[in-house]
């Protein structure tokens, strides 16, 4: 069971503690195997030995997932929960060498939890760091960077949280909370209008978004009733036409092959969002390490 302070911290960040615990336990099980043991640490370290370790950034970036890493250390121990002190906050910009947290407890636990904690923390911090680059590129415009469903299976809630920590915005969580009418839905239904009608009839309270590829389609979708359009693979010039034709009748999202280099040009068209799958499917990790202190410094 997670300590109350970790549970409270996760809830404050919009994360479900039960979901985080599920992810962490699954990751620990993957590392520890059926016997649930770390054979190296058991063989080399006395059970009663206690030490302190520092979680340290090895590169500059934006940190995200510190309470998730804390949950790993808390759940990896079979007895007393290690003492965990967070020295940074999710969303902070950190420099190489900065201490992010210290953990004091059974040495076996520290080393058993190390890789799982760092895997999650480095992954989420990498997403937050990448997202911050996009948020900075859009600064001064009304456009916001938006994530997608292109997430690592099993880590969607955590990766979307990391996007928020980096200054981005979340789109739908899954197929259940927003209806998104794409080209194949339009083809199957016969038209934008018919697809929209069917969604509205079946799920009157669910938000509906429509993918469009031309100015004419955008106008048709808005006149049908759509108030959120995905403008797929349009050039900035075409997007400006869509903005002029649609006005404030719908929110507009530019999507498809966007890069940081072209982000300012797309933001300048007047769209509300730039949708970037790469935030979650292609972000490199932020290099973070766990450094065990020498015995004479473990309590300092």
C-alpha cells in the first residue's frame, strides 16, 4: 500500500493512485520474476544494511514523475517504507547534476527498485522535456501543443500527465470519452453529415470532433454541427483559409507531420492547437541516475 503522502501527491496531480500502483507493481514483477527477488542484491548486501541514495539528473531537462518514482521505492520494500525526500517538483527545469530526491532505507530495497524507478522517471521526464520545447516554440501565440493516443501501452495516463507537466494539453484519453470522426468513419457512413448524425443519435452527450482535409470539408463539418475540427496535413496557407472560413464556430487543430521548425508558422495561422504524436511516441528519455552514497555519508 502506498504511503498517504504519495497518494495525496498523485491525486493532486490528477493521477489515480490505484492506476499508478498497478503500473509500478507490474514493472517490479517484470524485473523481479516469478520468485520476486533480486539475486545480486540478496547475495551481496546484508538484509539489515541501510544506506542513502541520491536521484540525480545527468542532463538538462524538465522533470516529471517524481511521486511515481517514490511509489516504486515504497512498493519495492517488504517492510519499513524508505524515507523519501523530493528535492524538485514535477514541471521544474533541472540541470545536469541537480539532486531530484534522496532515499534512505534498506540498501537491498534501494538497488532492487533502482531500475524500475529510473525507467519510469526518465521516460516521463523525457516526455515533459520534449513537450516544453513545443510549448516554448508556441509562446506568444494562442496555439497550444496537444498530445494524441500514440502512447506506450499501459502508460497512457502517466505519459499524458508528463505532457501536462511539460506545458502541453491533453486530448481525449481514449476511444470512450470523445468521438472522433475520421476519414474511414466518413467513408463507412457515407458522408460527414451522416457520420455526425449517427454519433449524435447514439451518444448525445459525448463531444464530437471531425477530421477534415480541405476548406470545403471544414465548412461542411461546421455547418453539420461540429465544434472541433482536426485539420489534417494542411499547409499554413490552407489553414489560414480554414480559419477565415470557420471563424469562431469551431476550435481548430493542426495535425500531421508537424515539427518544431515549422511550429511557429502553423501557430501563426490562428489555429487553437498543434497536435503532436511525437510527444509520447518519440521522446528520448531524460538521463537520470541513482547514486548510492559512500557509507560514511549515507546519513548526511
